[in-house]
């Protein structure tokens, strides 16, 4: 693991006697946003503007880099961190001093971010996160890798010394091994798997949309008279040539989207590893910018196994999780915390991986139960109404097309709902509740009694007339990964029974964060 080398001999763990300091290169890394916001725009205006030159006020704004540099130097000289009295104390500032006290019992991860320059200098940006935080509690920009390991070791010692507190990097039962980290690899993804993931995610469409938007804003289409050229070709070329050129363009665009998707995936998730570190799960990935995120196993509150049609073609699935800390550190968690927890995996390995990341979940042993007997009829009728409404709206704008599209909409909506209801099932197990649904994109979602915050039963007038209800199970930060447990079309008696069972079990179980 590139971000966790052996500890440097000269590195000293931050203690009350020896506070930790940032690396000298932190000044330059912290100046980066100021340079991008002041110097780069000024230089562009200086050389690209047809008028103004040095008289442009945007150019003179570059001088603000001087006070920004002075401020960052002061921040470097005054920034300290150390463990004291069961808390991590972070201080900074010369005139306006700031102190941040973070209880070690609340810290659940020490995550890293490394760009190419970070790796050359042997440093990393460190983010310290706690349960329930929407942002990192503290960001140490930047530390030597040896100092990072020293900080982690100090946190492990401090946490293991507190009764009833599990360490951010290892459990209290592993206290004899507290001076070192023991990693057990769960999953490693090679380039072939990342290529498949690129085809599954098709992020190239989003990238292409951004590029087209930039080209439109810059007026490139107007400069090359794209519309006039297309109209001129359409008027003079024979039909077979137009069909051939159109096919070539469509194929080229498709290949470009595939290339962009695969390239983006390989660059962002290159070297993906999921390992166990004590009671935690640590993920690392990235070719240019190396990211590391820690997910405490005890904080996993929801697990989803997802399979799209392209997943099924390759015999693969994805696994997402939600944790009590919600969506902390948006960029990092978005990439490898929730959306890419297990980005792609052979379907036959699901039981093996779930046994490592959520030992209480055994999907193949659950007793899956269907929805209420009348659920299919209700869902198909609702789909029919939706299809007719959409078809009528289309007909208002284009009568021939809307009339031709209406039968297709009716068939698609009704068949999709019919298949979805037939596949939707739920199950209770010793540790919680599971729910699976979906036709094209299929998902199986599991949550646990000790993670449930609220359980509610909802019913509309149509539900009451047919003796049905909807069960909604809420966890902290529910839906952050795009998944949740909300079961519609249950028999009212079944919904009430599940409500009593879930709320009763949750009340008898300590809420574990």
C-alpha cells in the first residue's frame, strides 16, 4: 500500500511533550488555490486580452498573492497538533488563534489524499473524520508519511486505553499489536476489471456533455459554421452517403464515449484495494491522485448489492454501503467511500465478500417473501395511467409521433411494473431486514436492527381501500448512496407486524455508531 510505508526512524509520535508539525511543503500546497484563483486568470488576461494589458484590474489582483503567501507561512509556523487528555488538539493562528478539540473516541478514520507531487515529496494530505460529521473534523495539509503512521499509532494507543472504545484503526482486543497495522486483503481490482467497470458506468457520457458545453460556451460551433455545413451536405449528398456518414459518426461517438469512460475509470480507480485493518476496512485507489478512505465496519448501516444489465452481461455486481458519517469529504467519499465501495465484483464472489465486510448478511439463506396478492394489479394500473398521461403530453406537441409512441409507452410501463412487482421481495433475519427489487437495474438492500433510527407505516386512501400499506425504514443519512428500504404494497397486517418487529428489535438493541 503506497501510502503506508514503514515509519521513519526520526519520526516522533505527537505527544504532549512533542507536538506534531506540518511539513514545510504545506506552504506551497496551501498556496495552490490562491495561485489558481489569482495568478492564472491574471496571466491569461495579460497575454490574451486585446486591450487593457497591465491596466486591467484583474491583472493587478495578482499582487494579492503576497499577503496570501504571508498568511500561509504564518499558518505553517503556528500550526500544531498533539494528543492530550483523550483528545486530539489542533491549534493554529498568531493574532487570531484557533483551537480544535477532537475526542479520540469520536475519531473513526484517518484518510489520505496524495497527488503526484505529494508522492514525490513523501507527504500526504490527511483528513480526520468523526461519526456524523458532514466534513472532516480536521485537515492536516500536509504531513510526512512517517508522521501519518505515528499519528495513527498514537490514536490507536489512546483509543485502546479508553474502556469500551474501539480504535479508529484496530480493535481493543488487538492492543498487544498496537504498534503495527495488520492488513488482510479482501479485494484487488486489475485493469481488465476496471475496463469492464468503465463500460458499466459509462461516465464518458457525462465527460462528453461537459466538453460539448465548454465548446458551446466558447462559440466553437459558430466559428466553424457547423449548422450551415450540415445543411449544405444534407442538400447535396445522396441518401446512401448520408446514411453511411451518419453511421460512421454514430459509431465514432460511441467509441469516444467508451474510451472516455474507460480512461476516467482506470485513472480514478487504478490500483484499487480493499483491505481489513483490525476492525476497519480501508480502500485505496488512484493513478494520478492517490486516495485512501477508512470505513469502520461497525459504522456500516446499510449494504446494497446492485446489478445493471451491463453488469449481468459481464457476470458482475457492485456493492455500496452507507455509514453513520454520511457523505463526509464529498470528493473522496463520492469516489471510493459509498459509490465505489466495491465498484465491480464477479457475482459468484458476493457471499465471500459480504462475509468479510458485513458478516451478519447471508443473502442465500434468507426466506424471501412476496408483496400483497393485489400488488401486481395496482402497480400495472398505475403504470397504465402514467403511460397514457405521458403519451397525451407528447401528442400535444407532436400528434403523429405521440399517437405512434402511445402503444409503446403503455407496453413498456405496464410490463416493467409487472416484472418489478414479481421480483420485489423482502426478508427478516436475525440481524435486520433485507429488500430486493428492480427489473433492468436490480438491487438487494440490507440494514440492521442496531442501525435503525425510525420505522414508519404509511397508507394512502387507495392503500386503505385495498388493505395495503408502505413500510419505511430510516437510518442515519439514509439514501446517501442512492439506496434505502421502502417497501410498498405490503398487506396492512404484514406492515404492522414488521413495524412492531423492527421497532421492538431496534428499541432492545443499542444504537451502534
